[in-house]
């Protein structure tokens, strides 16, 4: 994909251009997709705490969290650069810094590069090289493989590309243990299975926009009804996957009870979306899915230290 010149992209109609304005720290901060990266970083931090029966070493916790955040933020900034054309044509994203001209492409690329270098240096020198390698692989998987290729190549883009987004709990685990454990892979599997119903709900809500910019999301290529069914089936599968940490002895009853409640609510949303298809259900399901993942990982953390205290 050829990169554009120094000229800012043409703003979407209705977007106020900011030509001549000096970029602010808020513009750069928005490139990092702070809300998304916050959730990603939280799952990584939970992975760190679950990797040890006591408290993780302070240095590994702090530097590992910072390095993983920087890597995720770098991937997000690259995503902004690659997607700036389609971002400028979608209502949800047309106010981002690149479509509006608040930032130019070279600035965004330099920022992404600086974040990536800082991430690799921090993880390699102050955590361990394995965490750095896996974080770099995740960065490339999301920013290049998914954004540049899969997103535009197949309606299964979010299923295949979800592997990169599911890596942070494993990265957190490896930051503490310097090894990949089967329990860490269970955390990966949870996020991997959660990703399709989470994102397909948004894709239904934004179906017309994805169709307009030529991104083959599932509701665009196979219709909304089939996508609703897929969301329901994946949510049921997710409920099975979330029980595995309890069945393997990784977690106790506090987590199991929490997971069953959260799964029941999520299935309820998916069922209503499939059965009735009210116009507001896709976004309601999408928003719940975000809360769901945060609460589920919080339950993992609470259960972990409950087991330690009881044991």
C-alpha cells in the first residue's frame, strides 16, 4: 500500500478542517485508541497477577505493563495511518486526527515508530526478550496482517485477526514467568472467542458504512440475519470456553459463579439480537461485550487472590 504525500487527506464533508493548526498532545493520544488499549492493557495486567501465587515482581509489573501498552499504542497508531481513507468516509471515525488534518501522516508514522521502539527497548532490557518478541509479533499481526490485509480480504477477518488482539494476557503472563503456560493460553482463548461477537455487533450497527468503503465485514457479505446467528453461536461457545479455567483447576468458585452470571447476560443480549433484531440491540450488545470482558478478567483477579487467601 503506497503512503500518501505530506498533504493531509481531504476531510470528510461536515468535518471541520484544521489546516495550519498545530498538533496537540490530544491528537497524538487519540492515535493510541486509549479506550481500546486500556482494556487490552488490563487483560495483560491480570495475566501478570495470575502468573504467580503471590504478588508479581514490581519491576516486571511496571515495565511489562508499560511496554505492552506502548506496543498496543504503536499498533493502534499504525492502524490510523493505514485506515485513514476509510476513516474519512465513516461517521464513527471521520473526526480522527488524520481524516481531519489535525495530524499528517509522517507525524503519525514517526509517533508509531517511537512508541514501537520504546516498547521493544523496555521489554527487552527490563523485562525479558520473549515478551518483547511476542509483543512485536502481536503488533505486526494487528497493524499489518489484520489492518492491511485481512480486514479487506475476507469476511472472516475479525476471526483470524482476533489472535493478535487476544495476545495481551499471554504477554502479561510471559512478562512474569518468561515462559508460555497452558493457563495463559486459556486466557488467550477467552479473548479470542470473545472478539467475533463483540465486533460483529458493531459491524451490524455500522453495516452501511462498511459497505460504502468496501470492507467485507460479515453483515456486508452474508447479511445481517446470518451475522446475528453467528453472534449467538459464538457467545454460546464463549460461555463454554470461560468455564475451562474452573474445570482445569486454574480458578475457583468465585470466578465460576461470576463467569456463569456474565455469560448468561451476554447470551441474553445475543438471543434478543438474533430473535428480535431491534435497531438498538447491536450497539447495546457491543457495549455490554466491553463491560463483559472487563468484569470477567476482574473476576479472574479477585478469584485468584481469594484462592491464595483461603489456601
